[in-house]
C-alpha cells in the first residue's frame, strides 16, 4: 500500500481553470485504488450552479465522483457562492459572511472520517477568501502540504515557480507538481522542456503530466478515461512527503 504520511494534501493551481479539480479527482481515485480511504473537500466554490432553486458546486460533485466519496455535499463544500468572482467578492455580493471556523470544523470532521483528505482551493494561492485572508493563509491554517497544478505551454515555468517558491517562502511544504492538459499534437519546445526546469528550480518532484482528455468534463461530471489515464501518467509514489506528519 502507498504510504501516506500526512492527513491530507491541498491542491492549488497556477491559475483558475488550470485543472485543479481534474487532477485532485484523479489523485483521489489513485489513492483509493491503492487502498487509502480518501476524502475530498472544496472549502469555497464561487461560480456555483443553480439548478431547481438549489445552488451546487460542480467541483465538489466531480471530486466526490472521481474519488468515490459518499460524504454529505454540505460538508465537502461548506460555501457555495453563485457569482463567478473571487470568494470575498462573491460572498459580499451574495450577502454571505465566510466564517473560517465553519471551514475548519468541516475539515476536522472530514479528516476524522478519512485517512487522507484531498482539498481543492479556488483559483490560485493568493485569491482572497475574505478581504484579509487568502487561500495561502488557509493552506497554512489547515497545515497541509501542497500539490501544484500547472499548464504545459509557454509561460508555465514562471507561473509554476511563482506559486511553488511563494508557498515555500510561507513555510508550506510543497510535495509535488502536476502538468495538466498536455496535447501531444500541439507540443513544442516549451511543453517538452518546462517540466524538468520547473522540477530543478523548485526542488519539487513533477509527479506526472496528465494529457488533455476529450472524454473528461467537470461541468457535466464526466470522468471518461481519467482514472485509467491518470494511473499511467501520474505517480503518487513520487509525492515528496518528507518528514511531514500533516500536523
Ligand atoms: N486533462 C484534461 N483533459 C480534458 N479537459 C480538462 C483537463 N483538465 C481540465 N479540463 C477541463 O478544463 C476545465 C477546467 O478544469 P478544472 O475545472 O479542473 O480547473 P480548475 O483549476 O479546478 O478550475 P477552478 O479554478 O474553476 O476550480 C474543465 O472544463 C475541465 O473539464
Ligand atoms: Mg476546480
């Protein structure tokens, strides 16, 4: 069985839409296939979808489906906001006050239910959750090591290193990087050379490159051949837990 030396990991990205949900779901599925009891969490969703008067998080639904998790959606996603904006702005427009205690209470409950909790952020590390509390502050507060999702094309070295080095600057343990959405037919020099450069200049292992998969779609909860492909493309054994005990 794969070793899990922390009670969870936090999946962030170099940007919004970079593939955090797809990668977090894939990681959840891979750990489950190795016999780990996995939970998932999306603390704050903005751009929530309204269906029949009910607001729900597409990310939370995809994560639960990919990781095979049956937990209460309200626990997995404590805050779901409709405006597609940063959480602080979406909350303000919606007249919602984000209470960090609600997030940490749900987090503690989920970590008590599972061996490993995979938490997906929103946007990137410096997205405000409230006016003076950023996503990076939540990573620190939860005491989780970080996995960074980056895109494959030109510009990714800068974005990946900005995210990884800032996390390291804050004392956050960075345990792996995933390149997501690789298209062989479009791959040029940057796609082929960036992963090794990101790995060398961050000191963080690239645990794999996940290809673009037309069968996968978060908004319609389609897993397609994600799990099978992730099994070939991502190596969770490469995650560098170091001496982290997860706090
Ligand atoms: N490897 C992939 N193959 C095919 N489609 C993908 C892949 N990765 C992501 N997508 C698609 O790209 C879109 C963005 O991906 P995803 O929702 O995972 O990004 P995100 O970083 O979680 O975004 P957000 O910041 O909104 O949470 C989704 O429609 C998803 O289905
Ligand atoms: Mg997402």
